[in-house]
C-alpha cells in the first residue's frame, strides 16, 4: 500500500471508529439505531417461519446439551443453596407469616382445586384401598393394646382377636371413606392451614429444612435427567413446539409469547446505554471497533479501491456507463 493510501486508510479508520462509537454511546443515536434494527428484524420475521429460521434437530441438540449433558456440579448447587438460605433469612428477618405468603382465600381456592384433581382422587383412593394402609391401621390398634402382661397363651389369643376386629373395622372405615376421598384431602388441608395460620415461616420451616430440600431436589434432578424417559420427554417437547409453531412466522411467535416491538425496544434501552457507557469509559468500545475495522483498511481490497481514481476514471465517467 502506498504512503498516500496508508494515510487515507488511517484517517478513514479514525473517522469510522468515531462514527460507530458515537452511534453506540450517544443516547439519541443509540435509540434510533435500536428501533431501526428491531423494525428491520420484525419485517424479516413476518415472512420467516420458525422451522426455516432454526431446524428441529438443532434445537433438540441444544436442549439436550443444557438439560442433560451440561454439568450441574460445583458452584451451581452451592449457589442455589446459598440463594435459598438468603431467601429464608429474609423471611425470618421480616417475621414473615403464612398469611403473608398465601392469603386464606387463595389457599381455599388452591386446596379445592388440588382436592378436585383426578390425580389427587386416584392417589387417595389407591392409598385407602392399599393392603399396606389396612396393615398400618391394624398395627396402630395392636400397639395400643398391651398384651405383654398376660400369660403367653392368653396374650396370643388377645392379639389374634384384636387383629381380626381391627382389620374388619379398618376395611369398613377405609371403604366408607374411599368415596369421599376429595373431601378428606380438602378437610385435611384446611385443618393444617387453620392450625398454622398465625405461625411465622420460622415456626414451619427451619434453615436445615431449606438445605435438605435443595439437596433432595438436586439429587433427584441429577439422576432423573440421565434417564431415557427424560430424554424422550425432552425430544417430545421439542417436536410439539415445532409441530405447533413450525410454520408460524417469528414475529407472530413472539406475539404468542407476549413479546412485542415495544418490549424489545424497552429492554434494549434498559440494558444497552448503561452497559455501553461503562464499556466506553474503560476504552473497550473504541478498542473493539478499531480491532474489527483495522483489517479492512489494511487489506488489499481497500488498497485497490484507494487506487481506483488514479486509473483516470472519474465518478462522472462511471455514472455515464450506467
């Protein structure tokens, strides 16, 4: 590159960097750029279906990586535990009570909904109809009757008699309550809530409980995500999204998710200016722009473009050819 071309390249690089830096750091210029880019994106997104923008296999691979293969060791569970403990500490410091967490009216609605779920009814009915439940009832009655002080033969006779009576009564009791299983759940939930309605979070939940729950959830998730069943669920979920929205334009899909143009602009203006201002104060923006643009102004393409007027062809000559 000739000296004249090198000087021109240096001046243009400085001007280009200054121009792009101003567009990023001047609030008005940045706002204009954000709106322009979002409008251009949405214009393209109106005619770009999801399945043409990204493939089903690509999304499946990404989902498998972060849901299955991505490690959840080390700092991740520790951070979750620390955050949970801090939230618990906040509740304790502010003397949070159960009604502050969930109002009684909302609890009634939630409890009623859970009790009326088909799943809840089936679970309770299975418990009531289970031989294990019957055995537990019989064992509770037998423990209440102390036959150890009676002579051996008499004690055995009493135990046998108590077991027959208790088992017969347990069967009748469980069978009678099976039809009212949803009411059993609802009444039990209401009793638990009323008994603790004036208690604070401290009275119901201990710091050790928080840690135990975090550990249990973490251990369950670590094992569950490695199962073939979970992998199948993940693939089916991705397939359902593409089967449902594959031909849906991206702009319409964003609207389905509740994200509109104003939301995109708002979030860009929320995070963009303060982050860019900090980067600019540290000289990061100018350095990055100069690094990205310098290659072009030192390239053979620029040198060729800079020499073009020397061939004797003017802009007017080039225009006349068209």
